[in-house]
């Protein structure tokens, strides 16, 4: 997106004279002029609202004003949307007006879920979550890949993120600075026992949300481990801060698949890149939160409605 210069500004004109005051690239000790924490009014209404952007996108793209499904899934790795597209088991949503993404919908045991892929990183994930809720979503679920920090019984596994370390910037635009963002208590309580019948284990724990995956240093990892963090990912702290500030339903899970490539045979999600297990988890979350399709079942194991398969045997297109 572009910004508009003030009235009267000419091409090439300097809008501010950054030489007019002493350089502040290095702040004196004890003095805070860090832009990330300055100038925030957490109770103020934003002048730029997602509904307005979506309105203009629909106009420009000539899209119908069709609500998205009540349950939507963020798929940062894009494995689920690629699977839905290549197998023909998903369909493009006709009214999703986001400039940056596509939405594919899939029916799981009578429940329609909208899936948006490639929502990597805190700013982009929150941008899309804002637009999803403005487009009719009642529940947004995020299932992201994550690196293992603390010892876990086995991997791959899923972690229901109950709190996330705020080592990113987006959350600070929604909530005052603090160490953690949290899953809403009412949603956490609803999920009690929701994953008992799934094929792949789902554990409850904490995550570390980072903006800089290639700065996961030994010292940073040791500090996160000392905080009892199970895994590292790139979205949850910001999504939970947004959900708290805007009173939205957001639930984040991490698919712990790797040790940051410090060992061989890393980043393995399982059959079909873990698509079936991820959709089974998403369906379990949705039904526990009261979103049930016409053919919802009491239990859901590895069958995600896209073709059941025994462990180790991929579903056929």
C-alpha cells in the first residue's frame, strides 16, 4: 500500500529535516523513545478499518458480498490450501476480498471451514484475522509449524498455545507492553477433552512468538526454555493480543515438527504434510466451541473428511 504526501509536497521534497535535531539512533540509558511503545492510545478507534478496505476491494474486483464461513483457519505453511487445490476437494470462496490471499473452503463432516494460506508472521496473520472477522467469521483458528524448545514426549505433535511470549511487535499495537499474550479463559475451558480421540497428540503449553526466526540464538532459546516454553512460532502472541483487545475468538495451535534444522530428517509433518491431522485438530476445536455441521460426529480420528487413511498410508486423490 502507498502513502499520500501532504498537500503541496513536491516529488523529491524532504518532508522532515532529520538533521534538525541531535541523532537519536542510540538512546541514552534510561530514556525510551522506541517507536514501538510510543504514541499508543489503546482505547482509540483506528481510522483505517478492515471493513472499509474490504468494501473497496469488492468494488474493484467486482466480487459479491458473500460472508465467509463461521469457522476459518489460518494455514501459514500453505500445505492445506495446496492440498485442497490440487486434489479438487476444496473450492475457492467467491466473496473473499483480501488483496493478498485466496480462501479455499472445505466441508468436514458437514461443517464448512474457510482456509487462508501463507499467513506467515505476526503482522500478516493479524491483518488476515481482522479481515476474516470483518467478513463474518466467528472463530479463527491458526495451525502453524513450530520448532521444539523444551523436551516433548514425541514429535510431531500439536501444542494448544495457552500463552505466547511477546517477542514481536504487532501485539504492542493492540495491548500495552507485557511479557505474555493469553488464550481467552472461556475458550480454553471449552477445549477440555476436545482432543482425546485424535490420532496425533495435542498438548497444552506455552510458545515463544518471534519476528526473526533466523535470530533464534542459543541465548534466546535458553531464555525461552527457562520460561517453560514448549515451542517457537511466529504468530500466536499477536493473534491473542488482537483477540483480547477486540474481544474476538482466536485459538492458536502449533504443529511441532522440527528442532530448527539442528538435526537431520527435520520438518517432517507426516502423511500429506500433516494436512489430515491439522484439519482433524481444527474440526475438534470448532465442534468444542459449538460450531457443528449437519453431519458432525462425536469423535474424529485421522479422518478429516478428505479421505480417511491408516497411519503411514496417504489418502489417494
